[in-house]
C-alpha cells in the first residue's frame, strides 16, 4: 500500500512576491528549510529552461546527502497565484529517498498569502524501504511543517531562522534534561533504592515513620515519574517551567528543614536545585513564541489522513 503524499499549508502575512523571493532564492531558502543545508543553482541555457540545482543535507557527524533537482515556476494571471513544480532525487544509498516530485503553491489571501506544498517520493530497498518509510515520512512531514513556520515567523516578525532554530534546539535539550532528572530521581533513589536519606527527610517533614515513610517515598517517586512523562507530552513547556520556578525553592527549603547537614554535602540540594531553578528561568525566557510544526495544516480540505 502506497503512503499518502506529504501536504503542508500555512498562511503568511506577506505578498506573494515576498514569499516567492524568500523561497526561490537559494541563499534564503537554505536558511529556513530543515531539509536542505545548501542549495546551488546551475546556469540555464535560456530563461524558459527548468532551473536545475544541486543540494546537500547534513545529517551530522560529517555525514551528508547530496542530490539534484529541477524546478519550473508558473504564474496564473487570472487568480494571481504562482506555482513552482519540483523534480528531485539522489543517487546516494544512505538516503531512503530515491526520486520524487512535488510543488509549491502561492495563493492570494485576504491577509496575505497561503503557502502550501505537496510532494511524494519513491523509496529504495524494496519492502525494507517501504517499512522504513512508515517512520521516515512523518519525520519529513514534521520537518517541512516546522520549516514553513520558521519561514512565516522570519517574514512576519523578522527573527532569523538561525535564532529560531537555536531556541528550538535549546528547548528540546531542556525538555529531555528535565525528563531525565524527574524520571531518574523518581525511579532510582525513591522507587528502586528507597534511599534512607529520602525516607529520613520525609519522616522529618511529616508524621510518617517506618513502613509508612517508605511507602510515602514510593508514592512521591511515582508522582515524579508522571511529571517526567508530562515533560515529554505537554506542549506548553512554559507552564511546566513556571511550576519548577516555584517548586525548586520550596524543595530546597524543605530539604534544609528536614536535614540542615545536607548543605555540607557535595552536590547538595542547595546547589542542585539552584542550578535547576536558574535553568528553568533561562529556559522560560527563551521559550517564548517558539516555531512549531503544529502551526501548519497537514491535510487538504475535505481529506483525512
């Protein structure tokens, strides 16, 4: 069964000519599109010929995919829309994509331009390639949608793609860090080890003792693990950061009340929680108005995927 084409649509408050310029000039295109690290136009024999180009996509660790492409732009004088048809491919075996076709369309709208794309491609490696595409195609769709939102914010708000991607990457790293911190501290010292110091602190702060204190530590561990899962699933990370900005000082004070001697330990609750508190504040400031793939429509009107 053939997978459905990738479709992405976004409204941009700018003229068609401006969106066309930001998407058709290779030195601008390669800045906002995650799918391409560099794009080089090749000379044309005449203006009517398709625009041939070469592209590269860096995958990290000095690994990159190089390919070729051809594009043709058309202008519909009746409704003012523009279309750029694309044929692309690569001979490199590292890429699951063999060859594909698609288009960009620029449609006049009341508040600017509706910019959309639809494209599809053939995979290599037969059945294995089709199975791999079950996971690869959603990634390509996500990367396209995120790139479109970065373009929109660049045009409308003036923030460079590089700055947007840096903030996006920082937010992703922070998300994974706090997921790990809450998961580790809920699972290892509380649920698995049931560390004596954890039990002692809870006993000092409450009337729980013995088995009840041990069970209480386990319950707290479960809650911390659930909060770790929330860090992965909840989209509005700033809400979680605000909770942590309140929680970390409270946790620090509680630990010192339970056992003042903890302040003398290396990597004690004061320095650990203070570090996470400051990181939460910085992350809160950087997480304002992040680009998101969810800003785009991913299905055509009247279709369901």
